[in-house]
């Protein structure tokens, strides 16, 4: 994609105010970038649409007057639905599992909870596992869907802290509809003047993560092109640079699809750290690319 050098941002622009803290611990979480990403959105748009909801940091930052958010993973969508419709139940899910985790050896309790979740995937277990697993690296085996992420070295936040996050986040998503469906179906509901923010699995840096093994980036680009032809504004977060800027990740993007590119300077790669068993990898800083069709 021929374009001028990307605009580089390393600090949020004061326009949107993100939540004080993240709700889910999630690799690739856009909490740090959410204000900068949202600042690049059109000043006026219709329905706000996120077809890959994940941790929802940008959604919560925008707090749209009308929103649609989707994903194909049922336990994740159970969490989002509970956040909007029954936040008290969501708090109870987390508190019950936090208490069980601290009754006995946390390592054993984590494995028991993970086993129970793998036997019957559900949002109640998943919300605690996201906060207790290593770095929020939600990794599933492709063969059988088994969540294989080990326990993290950190302490999961206490229920009182989680509850305050639920209260803030719940107030920000009351006008968003959460749908258990494929991203293509979600994008095809977008109309002229709507805004779609896409944060899919990254091509180079997230191949082992949930949803990444079967994801086809070219198919997403086709859907984005269709949205653009209908007059939908589309913003796409995707690989930018790694190895502290020494390697720019090329994606062979269709000419004319994106009008602007913004590079969001990030920190050390948590995924690389996970793969390297916690080693210090400050030289492995990564940057995200934000591509805009407008």
C-alpha cells in the first residue's frame, strides 16, 4: 500500500476517556491505546460496531450511543451479556472462583478450575481464568479447543477491585447489543455512516492465540472493502512493527483500501515473554498499526 510515512503516536489524545482499568486480562488488550484509537475515529458516525470484541477496551472508551459487538466464542459473550444485563451475577461469578482459588494451593485450584472449564466451557469460569492465567494469553489447542494457558505468576485482583471495574464498565455498555456471531455477519449489518472498529487476531504476532489458527486475513480485507463501498467507516488494528522498530511487518494490503495509517508505539511483547518463559525482553517492543478507510 503506497502511503506517506505513518503518523506515530506514543500518548493518548485527550478526546475520549477510557475506563480507569481493564475488565478482562487479555493479551492484545487495547487499554493503553484506546484513547488514541478512538481519537482517530470520525467525529460523527451512526452505529458503532466491533466484530471482534475481545477485551472491549475501545468499546468501553467510546461508550457509544448505539453499539453492536460480536464474537463467536460463547463463554466470552456470556461475560459481555452479563456485564450489561446482570452485573451483580458477574461479580458473584468472579468472587466465588477467587475464593475457591485461595482455598488451598492456588496452583492446584487453578488447574482444577481450568479442568472444569475445559469440560464445560462457560463464562463464569472464563472470567476468572482470564485474570488468573499467564498474561491474559488465552490459548486453545486447535485439535480439541482445550484451554492450555498455565497459571500466571501474578495475583488475581480481589473481588472488591473487580466489582468496581464491573460497575464502571457496565455503565459504558448499556446501549450496546452483544451478539454471538461471526465477524462477517456483524460487518454485513453495518450501513452507510456507521463505524466499524476491527481488532482481529494479528497476522504475525498472535498465531497461537484464541481464534487465530483458522483466521484468514484476506477474507477480512474483502469484507472491509465491501463496507467501504457501502459508505461504512472502518478502522483496523493490525501488526505494525516489532523488535523495537527494527522490523516493519508488511501485509500486502490492497491499493486504495486504506487512506491513512497511524503507528501506535507500544511496550515489550507479552506474547514473546510468554513464549520465552518470562525472560526480560525489553528489546522486543512492538507497535500496532491503525489503518483507516477514510
